[in-house]
């Protein structure tokens, strides 16, 4: 049964296919974009479609959306899901508070395969995106996760008017389609529920709630959740030094 879908899941119609199958997620492509089928306990997110149990699917299987309903390999998925929407981002005047709190509770630096030493990324956002995109290991490379955090903070700083330019940066990144889809959502101010919980806790200076959010992020991917949190911290301090 389809339980919940993120606001970016393209259920407005069209036919597509399954593009990747993993133990905890099935990725599918429709004319409106990519989304991920996940289990009921996965974090809500803008591109997550939660089902009671992941179906047995193979790459290339047909996917169709019609009238808000989803069909997988020719079979309808029962249920009319509720829509999950990302909470509003904190006001830009809370960015310093977010940086202070997150700096206290986050002890992590991403591994981007740079070897020894450190790299100071360029201040220009487009150049920084080009330096990060696709770098590192993982389903979503570590550099993409960091970049998602940077995009989210850039959207927080600049507001809705910045979305077209930020989405443009995300959509032209030299990485794979799955990452680009999630980067474009970050550029629109949308991330996983736990990231929004982290931002809210840090904005209020609540170390306990922020630490709990960091612990939840540590369970996402190999280091994807923590790499994303690092990107948020880097964006808030406007200092991106990767070792």
C-alpha cells in the first residue's frame, strides 16, 4: 500500500521505468522526474514514496502514474497517499545560530578522495558545485551530499527568488541522475525530514534535539546523512574546507 509521498514525487501522470533497485529503495523515472520507493520507516523526503513493503521489481520494469495513483510492472499500488511537504526553512537571520549549534554537535568531515592535505573550494557557488559534484564514493557521492547541504543553505539565505538559478546549478552538475534529482530538491529548499528537524533545532540553539537529529542522519547511507549535515554547516559558516 502507498502510504505517503513527498511533494516532489511526480504522480501527475505518464509512463516510465524502474532505473535502479537496492535493498532499501527502488528508484523509478517518470516524465516528471525521478523518485524513490522506500519502506514505511524511511525518513520522509521530497522524492520519497513510502510503501508498506518494497515490491519485488527489476530494472526496466514499467512504472505508470495516473490520477495520483501508481502502477508498478502493470499492477496498481493500492492506497491514496498523504502528501509530505518540507517545513519552511528558518529565517536567514538564524544562520549564525545554526552554525554555532551544529558546530558543537557535529564531529564529521566527508571523505572526498583527496588524499592527504586539504582543499579550499572556491567562493563562487557554481565553481564550488563543479568541484564537489560527483566526487567521492556512495550511491549519492559524498561531494553531492555536501553540495545538497550548501544548496539548502543558499536557498535559505536568498529566498524563493534564488530558486531558478540554484536549480540551474543542480541540474547541470556532472553527476548521475539520481543525485541531480535530490540536488534540485535541495535547491528548492526541500530535504529529508531529519534535515529540517536539524535546522529547526540548531536555529533554537537546542543541542539535545540537534544531537538526536545528527544521530538519525548517521543512519542514512554509509556517511550520506552526515556529509549532508557537513554541507549545511559549511554553508552557514561560508567556509568549505575539505580534508
